[in-house]
């Protein structure tokens, strides 16, 4: 039986198939070997389910789509402060290969343009690392993200390096300002190999799914990155990932994303999905024409825009209120975020309790934030102060302790 979601993804591809605008870049010879008609998509949920359609098995060089992943690796290895030392987090509003540095401290504006990505690449495995060892660490990490051994397109790497005058100028510029230590040639060699990892959209979707999933690879379950590292990476992507089209992208699609010259495009929905597309023809900003179209369609159709004001998170936090028995039983569900807790408190405040005891059942709560838990406990304390007995049903210790701020404990309903 055909999968409904894969079918839907296929339909989205069909909708954009005849958009044949844009050009394949020629400055890297291997890119000219691409079939301009390639069109593929894959999606990976944070639960590790992958859906794909079109040319999902085609291998292509990762190019700039590697930048957020290696940024995340650098953050994980060296910490935020050290990484900010070599690349800022402001959009540049310029082309990806611009020879530009921030005026005040001569640092690249962000890690999503080449200058920043070359600087960040140099942090991996320590500044003293050989190119070989650094590239090994990078490939090992990218492979873990993908959940399979990734290979390098050696020919593409050699070929790009031969004509890398622009990136070499960038590296010289970085070295003259002490942003990098290695010789310019070695730095560009290392970065170019990073860009030559061979991936499919399926790989990229799973890799993106890992960032969306707080650093846990959703298919293998391996913990690769800290959640703070993923948050930082997604934040920088959201303002800098689409080069000088970043503002328009955020307004029209509204999810953190990164494009590359080989026509790859990734996006992540924090906590939900990683998505990747391939279509080699690029627009003047260097972004895949049909990739951008697909993401615009997906965002509208599936309601993925992060700035969408229609998502009413928390509005179903109270599953039921049962006042038929001896106790008033309030059953919660879903994720108790701040907004959910606010909704719960509002409901509780508007209820007249006819029973002597109020029981809060959190057995259907799947996750909670510390602020949400604090609010629930405060509210229970107030209910007790108003003269009622209180208790909770909390088999999985979702409340992480039943201590109230007055030092007392909330009893478990079954203990009474
Ligand atoms: N390797 C490419 C370069 O440095 C990557 C650029 C890109 O994908 N935008 O030119």
C-alpha cells in the first residue's frame, strides 16, 4: 500500500516540476554533471520515521548544507564563546562567497557564509590538527548524523580546490587577522573536503531531524549534540541560512534552513521534523529554485511556519474535569508548557469545587517544562489554602517531586 505522506510529498514535487528557471553553477566542474531535472524530497520526524519522494536516492555533494552541521560540531567541541570568537551571528545580506569581515573586530559575520564556515572548520579537532585528522573527525560526525558511512567525492574536492581562488582569498584574509592558524591552502582544502561529502536527501532529512530533535539522532537514537547547541545552530540558520534572501525566506517559509550550490536545501522544525530537497538549478542568490518553491508549498499546506499565529498550543491541556464522584478529578494531557499551564490555571480558577478533595491527574502528560510544573504546584498549594484537600495521580513522576513551596508534600491519590 502506498504511504499517504509519501504520496503527498510526491504531489508537491509534481506541482513544481515544470519550474525550470535558474542555472546550474559551473565554477565547480562536478556540479555540471548533475541532471538539472533531479527533483527529490525527504522528511524525517523526530520519532525517526522517514518519508521520501522523487529522486531521494541520488547522491550529490553536500556543499554549504554542511555548514550548520559543522557549526554544531564546533559548538559541541569548543563551546559557544570560542566559536563566537571566530564567527558572529548576524546576517550579512551578501553573497555566500563575499570577501567580507565585521568592521569592529575583523571576524566573519556568521558561520553560514564561506568566510565564517572556513573559520569554523578550522576549530574542529583543535587548531593544531592535520587536515587529514580534521576531515576524518568531520566525516565521522556527518556519518553519525546520517546513520550511515558517508563518502567523499574526491574528484569534486580536488577540482574545487584547483579553482578555489575566491575561497583562498577569504582564507588569506582570515589568516591575516589571526582568525585561523593554518596556511590558507590547508584551510580551504579542509573546508572543500567538508563540502564534498556525498549525501542523498534522505541522509539530509535524517541529519536535519537530529538538529530538530535536540541532538538525538532520531533513527539510531544516538545522542550526538546538546540541545543548546541545536538551538544555537537553528537560530543562526533562521537569520543567515539563505544568504541575502534570508529575510524573505523567514517571512514566506518561516523555518530555519540552509541551501547549497549543488541544489540541496534543508529545513528544520524544532521538535518536529527535518526536511530536505534536491533540485540543482539555482536562483541568483544561490538557492535552489524548485527547492524554495517546495518549501513555500509545504509551509503553507502543512502549517509549518514558525511565526504562524494560528497554532493554539496548550489549549487542550485540560482533558477532562470529573465532578461526578467524591473527588473533583482534573485530568491533564499533552505537554505542560508555560502556555498550557496558564490555560490550566485559568480553568481551575473558574471552577467551583463541590467536593472536599481536588485531584490532579497528570498520568496523561507526556512532557512538562519546569515553569509549567512550578505553576501547577503553586496552584495546588492555593487550592489547599482555600480549604480543600489536594492530591495527584502521577505514576511516572512527571511533576519531578511533589514538594510545595511551603515545604509540604502533595499526597498521591492512591496513598489516601
Ligand atoms: N564549496 C562551495 C563553495 O565554497 C560551497 C558554497 C555553497 O554551497 N553555497 O563555494
